[in-house]
């Protein structure tokens, strides 16, 4: 793998702490790397997939999920920023979109995304031969997403408009640190109760998600929304069975 390792500096303190300090989404970051004693954002190159395992207080335990799924194959890994989880770095030959909350407590990061890297992990990544890493496990890949318009038995379009407006307002009012979970949860609930996963609804959620101070890319927000809506439609079908 010949793609260079790109570490983007992060804001160290005050407002925006932990967020990228330089532009990186729309154009490649070419500035200097941050000091070696600071954490950084690693912009994932093509062919790399990261399994992000974490424990959420009062919520999902990614480690329990990993055990249930059969574990993570030994590979390059390092402790996450919270100290309660870890990032497992794999190779992939597939075209992968980011998949937040693919499994309880597990996010999937891929090309075009960014993961936090601790100071201790930076030399490990720089020294690794990324082209010889193990392949990502099958459970790390999102299932094919179903994009559906209004399905039989759903609410009337006028009701969908009202429900969508309420859901988007909740997304925009999300507390710091709860943005992605709120986006996923509201997309799930909307699809579950309205039966609507139309392109128009998806785009509305994506736009709302991208308003989180520019923190999330369009691809990331789309992954969060479509994951939530797909799960909502599936739950709706189970309830109707």
C-alpha cells in the first residue's frame, strides 16, 4: 500500500477541542503533522477499514458485541481516545462506506473518513506495512442497503411531512457528543413509524446531520441515516409479521 500516512492536527483545548484544526474533507491535507506528543486525526487511505469498538456509558458495550460476533482477528490495533475501546485496522478490497453503529458499540470507518490516533499509536501506524494487514472480517461489512419509497400501509404523506419536521428539529437540537446517536435514532424512529425511507427523507436527515458545526462529512451522515432507516424498516416489518 503506497498511500502516504496523513495525520491532521486537532484542536487541543477550548471550543472545538478534539476536532480537526485544519481543512481535510474537500481537499487533501498537505500541512505539517502535529507534534509527536499530541493525538491526531488519521485520514484513512483507500484499502483500509477500521473497526471502532467502544463502550457507551449506560448503552451498548462493543466488547460484548465483538465476542458475540466471533472476535477480531489479530491485527494492528490501538486504544481509543476514551480508553474504554480500541481501533482494529484491516485491509479491504471492497468499496466500503462508513457504517456508524453497524453493530451495538461498533462503528466502521473507511476511505475518506477519519479516526482519532493517540500519540502512542502514531509510530505504530507509521511503521506498519498496511498492505500486509489481515483482511477485515465479514461482519465488518454493512449489508446491502434497501432504499425504499413509501411502502404499503404507511402513514399519509402529510403525516410524514409533520413527523419529519419534528425529527429534524430533534437532530438539530442534539446535545454535543450525542449528535451521531441522535441522527441515527431519529432516522430509525421515523422509518419505523412512518414507513418512509424515500430519497427526500434521507437527504433531509443528511443535511441536518451536516449542520453539526461541520463536524461530519456527507458520507458519514448518509451512513448514519441509512443505517438507522434500514433498521427502522426491518423493525416495522417484524412488528407487522
